[in-house]
């Protein structure tokens, strides 16, 4: 298993609240702006999409790549981050 980034660990360590989409692991300024343009401006909105896809990592990574142009690594990092957050808080 690959190690997680500090950004990932910070996100998973606490409730989501009103964090921006760029707080998600794998989502930087460029992808964040693309997601915001699509209406996904907060981390909880992206979480909603993750939950709508029934926490299916493969479907979520495909969706994230389609909507934002994320690469496989970025989409996988975001998916894993949301999965771990759900495991901790839901």
C-alpha cells in the first residue's frame, strides 16, 4: 500500500465541515477550479457524488477523470481519501 500525503491525513483526521474542494487529497488548484466550474465547490459536494456512486472507487475515479480531467493517480487519491473519511465518520 502506498503512503498517504499529509493533505490526505489531515482531511481524514477531522470532520469535513465547509472545507473547499481543494482540501481533498489529489485535488489541487487546477482540478479544484475545474470542479468548481462544474458546481463542485466544496468537499462535501464531492462526497455527495461519492455516496451517490455507492462508494464505488472505480466508478468515482472514472467520474472524477471525466468531469475534471484528473489523472488516475489524482482520482485514486481523492477516492481513497473519501473512502477513509467515510469509514471514520459515517
